[in-house]
């Protein structure tokens, strides 16, 4: 596997996790000094090139099975990295939550199928969210609508701040009757994820593309809030050091999926996860390790369209509860 963008906050954690799991990998990015240091720590080869450098992709992807792209904002890197993966016939996996990147991956479905590769954008947050959507949809007979609420506990790195701007600029996307639609005003909605009702704001996290792919549910809305921490946990909660979150929080994040059946029955399930970026780290490496082991579906895939609801059971410290 090649890990591109390995020297960022999340990339470095992913390199540690990939090494802990004994995966066979090399690292890449655009900063020689940072790459040389990280490569020395792990005794792995490194490749220095910019995303638009086809020769860089050619030499670094030779002999590889998968490309894990961690360099974000993905609006700057995904198109080039996906094209390289298709051209050099290696599976593509990234961890974005930028909805336009999911649409880009969707548009390359045929090209990825022709190349015999899996194109999976969103193996971070969505490795929990999307299998939970399939799991909850399976609890009713004919699911017709889905709402997701994400209560995030943690900080934001510079890469995430830049990505958040792309998420916001994409507009207020919802899925209605199977079509993506932009709405004018962001409604808020109250959800009870186990600690009493709280207000969330509408935000297209990406399930409007990914979980439509995995569940086919025609109406999807997504909501987001940043967790309110109990006083004890708030002490030093979201602090930044050199632009990176440190001692992120002592809290947990939750994702709730609510699915409505055509007969009006509502099923709700919540996934409780560690805070911050660790769920993304462990799930991205889990998905990459599956692809390296030959477990994949060709073409554009979401985490659950490739691996089903079962994927959530293999994630570290994720607890699912039916409400
Ligand atoms: N959805 C999720 O679950 C989830 C979770 C965590 C992170 N993420 C996303 O993952 C991305 C990385 O996050 P992070 O925490 O690692 O951020 P970070 O610490 O700010 O690091 C960003 C990394 O991307 C590289 N990069 C940025 N623009 C690039 C470009 N144009 N060409 C090549 N490399 C580029 C940077 O390289 P330099 O060092 O050379 O600048 C650095 O290695 C962000 O988009 C973030 O939103 C998503």
C-alpha cells in the first residue's frame, strides 16, 4: 500500500496503526523533510512528489495494491489521486467527508470498474456511519427515509478546517425522492442520542451520496453538532499545539441513524465511538487491510456497499445500541 499525505496529523496516526497491524506500506507526500523523518522511524521507503506529478505516481504505485490518500483538503488532491489509481490499477481509499469528492468518486464508477479497482472515498467517519445506516435500515421492512445525527467530540486540524469550508460551500444538500437537492435554509432538528434531546443543524456530511449508494433510501437528511462537554471533561478539552488538536477531549462521539418504514415505524440506532480522529485512523486501516487481503468490490463503493453492516463489528471501541 502507498499512504499519500502520510505526514499530516491523521496520516501520521495512520502510519502508526498500519505498522502496528503489520501492513506492508510505503509513504508519500510533498514535504521531503517530514517524510524522511517519518520513514526513518518506521524503516519504510518514501516518495516525494506533488499530486499533479504523473511520474511520481507511476514510480511510487509500481507493485502496489492500494493507495490510501490522507492528504486533505481533498478538493486539492482527490481528483489527481483517483486518476492515478485508475491509471495504475490500484485500489483507491480516502478519508474525506467532502461531499463533492463522493460525487467525484461516483462519477468515476465505470472507469474504476474497467480498471478492476475499488474506488472508496470516505473510509473515515463513514466506516462507522454507513454500516450503521445499513444495520438500521435492515431493522425495518421497507425503509423510505433516513436521518443521521452526528455529535462530534474532538478538535479540528488545519486540514479539517479547510475541508469543512468545502463541506459548507457545497451547500445544504439533502436527498429527496432519490435526487440530490440543495435547499435554501438550514433547518435545525432535535435528536436524543441517549442524553436528552439536543438541537442539531442540517449539514451534508456525505451520507446523502454514500448511504444512498449502500441503502437506496430515497430521502436522506444529515445533522451535525459539536458535543457539549461535561465540566470535568471540558478542562483543556479542545486545545491546539502547532495547529494540531492535543488532549482532544475526554468525551465520546455519537452517530445516530433514524430510519422510517413505509408503514411509519421508526428504527433508531446509535454508534458510540472514541472522540477525535482515532475512529478514522483505525477504520481507514481496517478497510485498507481488507483491500490488501483481496476483499473488495470494483467501482465506486461506500464502506457498507463494499463490506455491509458487518464492517462496524470490526471497528475498535465502537458500541452500537438500538434506541
Ligand atoms: N472524515 C473523517 O473521518 C476525517 C477524519 C480525520 C481527517 N479527515 C480529513 O483528512 C485530511 C487530513 O487531515 P489531517 O488531520 O491529517 O490534517 P493536517 O494535519 O492538516 O495534514 C494535512 C496533510 O495533507 C497534506 N496536503 C494538504 N494539501 C495538500 C496538497 N495540495 N498536496 C499534497 N499534500 C497536501 C499536508 O501536506 P504538507 O505537510 O506538505 O502540508 C499534510 O500532510 C483533512 O481533509 C481532514 O478533513 C477526515
